[in-house]
């Protein structure tokens, strides 16, 4: 899904239990300021999320049980991440946070407190002295070597699958009406092949292309 630029808040339970949701795209110049409690609760297929610089707060249990989430980027304006926001996100081993001042978090905001946390250069000490952040392995963003997940693949795959579903529903109708469906079968085959290509592509790209494009250079100065 793509969140429109004009949206300022994602409400409570907005996308809860959307188990087939694999990717969320939030535009670079989004006006989004808050993600409500349980907004993406139980979205078990979600693999990555980039919180834009406009967001200030992330509500309680916002991403509770997103068990496939492996990549998280937190924008520079976030000041508070409520309790259990990322609880039971068992695959989340790496977090990139662009906030210069450590956001307020709670004992159970994150499930895996031994994950690696990348913070703005020069802010390592502030995070090591901050409650609960000090449980993480803290490194400067300049030390980031492992590329982050590219969110583009997931969005394209989702779009192609939607088109594939629409096409597959048309075939029986046309066939019953006695029309030639060979071209539709060909189109479905092409869609299927493209989906497989995207799903088999490496899910990693250069950090400069996948992370830093969404943030102002001042955030990592």
C-alpha cells in the first residue's frame, strides 16, 4: 500500500491483521506525524518499514506481531515510541534511527533488545546512556555495512499480484462467453514470471540508494 502525502495520521487499528500486506510506501515529502496504536497490528507478512522524518510518535502495539519485519528505519523527528510498538517482531535484528536525541521508549517497546542499532554519527554515547536503548548494540551510521532491504520490490510485487488476480477472474467469464482467452493466458504467464523474478532478486541494495534518499543530509551530519 502507499500512504498518500496528505495523510497526517494513521489511526488506531487502521491496517490491523492485514496478514497479506508485505510493503508500505510512505512518500518522502509525507505530512504524516503519527502512527496510532495497533495501526499495523498483526501484519505478519510485512518485511520492512521506513518511518519518514515527519513522524513524531509511534503508538502502542503499532507493529505488534509483525513477525516478518526485518528492516526498520526511524526518521529524525520521532520523539516517542510507545510500549510494545515492535513487540514480537522476532526477525528485527537491525534498526537505523536518524533521531539525534534518543526517542523515549519503554521496557517492551522492542522484542529483540540485542539487535544492532545504527544512530547518527556522534550520538552513540547519548543512546548508550538512554533508558532501554542501552540494551542494544549501538553503532554509528557511518559503520553501516550491511545493506538494508529495498522496499520497492515488495510494492511492485503487490501491484503485479493484484493485476494477476483481476486477470484470472476475467478468464472464466470470457471463456464461458466463447471468447478467445489465449492472450489473457499469455499475460498471466508474463505476470507470473515477473513476480518470480522480483521475489528471487536479492532484497538488498546499496545503503545510499535504499536508506539515505529518504532523509535530509542534516539528519546524519
